C-alpha cells in the first residue's frame, strides 16, 4: 500500500503554486504517477468533480489531487484496486486531514462500483476528452484544424528517447554495438544523422560512455537546429539562448574548430551548460547576459547565430505535461514581444552574409512563421533560406514540425541570411 503524500505535494507545486514539475524527492513510481496525473489532468479532474457530491473548498485542493492520484492508481497500477483505495485513505492522514478519510474511501469506492457511468457522464467536455486546456484546443483548432487529432494524441502519448551521438568520439554504428553489449536496442533515426532512437527509455546512467561524453539525450527535432545552422571551421558562432546547452554542445560536436559563445540570461541554467561542456569536452565561452540589452562590441560580430527563443513550449507537451497547467493564452503575446526583441538584437549581432537560425519548440504560428514573416517585412537585408527537411510542413517562411507519435517533438525553424540588399527599414 503506497502513501501518496509526496506525489500530492509534487502535484500541488504545479497546480496550486504554478511551479514547473520537479521530480525531486520522488522515486520512479512516484514520478510515473505525478507525470501521468499531469498528462491526464483534465480527464481525472472531470471524473473527480463528477464523483464529489459537494465540491471541496479551495483550501482542500490537496484532497482533490489525492483523489486524482487514487483514480490513476486504481486504473493503472499493477495492484488490487482496494490496495490503491487504502493507500489514498491512509494518505489523507499523512496530509493531516484524517477527517477526510471517509470521504476519500467513499469517493474511490463509488468509482469502483460505477466506473463506466461516472466516466461517460464526466468525459463530455473538450477539455476532459482531449486532456488539454480550452484556450489551447481553440488555438489548435484555429491554427491546425486538419492536424488537431494528431497533435492532441501525440501530446497525450509518452515520447520516445532520442540520443545524440557525439561523432567526434564514436560513430552511430559503433554506439549501437555498445548499446547491444549492455542489452539495449536502438535504431538510427531518419532525419538527424546524429540521432538514435532507443527501443525502451532508460536512465542516463545506463547509457554506455555517458559520463565520457559519447552520448547526450536530445529529441531528434531539436538536433535539426545545429544541423541547419551548419557551423564551419573558423566561424564565430553565437548560441543566443543556450541553457541548458544541448544545442551549443551539438554545434561544437559538428565542428570543433568554431569559436563558440553561449549566452543565457538565467544563471542557474547556465550552470547546466557548464556541466554539459565539461562532460562532453566542449570549448566555448559561457556568458551570463540578458540579450534584450546588447553591447556595442557585439554588433556585427558573429558569422552564425542560433536563436532558440524562449517560447510556449507547446511542441513538447508530451515531455512536459505541466505546460498544460502552467501556460496561459495571455503568455503568448508576452512571449512574442520578447521573441521579436531577441530576434532584432541577434540580427544586429550578425555579420553581413551571416546566417541566423530562429528556432522554437512551439507549434503556434504567432511565435513562429507570423513573427518571422513580419521581421522579414521590416528588414530588407533579411533573406529567407529554404529549410530543406523531408519531415514537417514547409511554411511561407520556415518549416514547422508537429509532435509525432513514436518520433520527433514539435519544432519550428527559420533560416535567414543577412544580405547587403539594403538597410533595415
Ligand atoms: C528554449 S530554451 C533554450 C534551450 C537551449 N538552446 C538548449 O538547446 O539547451 C530558451 C532559453 O532562453 C533563455 N532566455 C530567455 N530570455 C533571455 C534573454 N533575454 N537573454 C538571454 N537568454 C534568454 C532562457 O533562460 C532559456 O534558457
């Protein structure tokens, strides 16, 4: 019988305190429970509300989260249903609300008795059926009407584990052999020549040579950013929003003879860039800077710039289901003004004839194609370069990948070259 207090506390951090999900303090099963409850949040919430004869006061949100964990445990854990119920009942005492144990018991037992009836009454709204907030389903319906089902299903399905092989140290074929030696299986992914897809996800400690920098965990779509920027020996390369450093490391792995500058505004996240550089043996300057302000000596100083902009992260919901609870529709406008300013500033840091790749892990045109199209309109020296990918959708400007079951995340890429055609308007 499992006490679910740690899980309820972790959910409360996201749902009530609006913090990002943290696995701190959770064991593997606890992580699975919290992650899954976040993924199925809107469905479990609707069932809970259907079950509760009287809605709970807001100060008892923890009890609502406990019922949701109990429902998840009943339907998914490999244990008798009464064990799941008893675990939830015991947890009400650990939450210092022993008075609620009868309520928890009655609610979950009613679910066991009337499961089909309760589910069909509860699962009637778009939010409960899709497991997404209304603002987001409205946006998908507006922006991707044909792809609505694909996006929703992909967001609700666990993502595969993609590896980026550091080919300065080992080839993809040789790494597959190393995996086989420790009983793991992987196949070459199609679209990134650095990528392997593991048949079953494992913790990084199980990956041969992880500490020696042979391999990193990175989605296949994310790997396309550094490939598109195509760093060449001698290039001065800026990774403008670099933390935690996945794409900076990839740029260096592709071409170690670059001068790499990795900037980020977030000091804590920059510490992770340093960790990754050390593990992988990357040489580059790690710089703490807010790129909404740039310095005079940074103007026109880079041959290539990757701007992996802060965004809604709506392309990576399956890896971060807390996004469905943390993001608001109003965030998109705010993010847009930051993205626009970062793009302006990065553009002024780019040399003439230089290349800039703008990337986001968003599926919303407002942060992607529309924003870059408007930028190109205002800058006569910005020439869009075709993004040649055999997956995803070519847009008027740039290329959009939508999350795909068993494959890559949702990502957007635009490639711009700075010509001498004219001054910015
Ligand atoms: C999508 S993440 C970057 C992921 C990273 N490129 C990677 O592959 O590991 C966006 C980053 O932008 C940074 N950021 C947001 N606003 C910024 C600003 N004004 N100046 C510099 N970095 C900023 C955030 O701290 C965050 O680390």
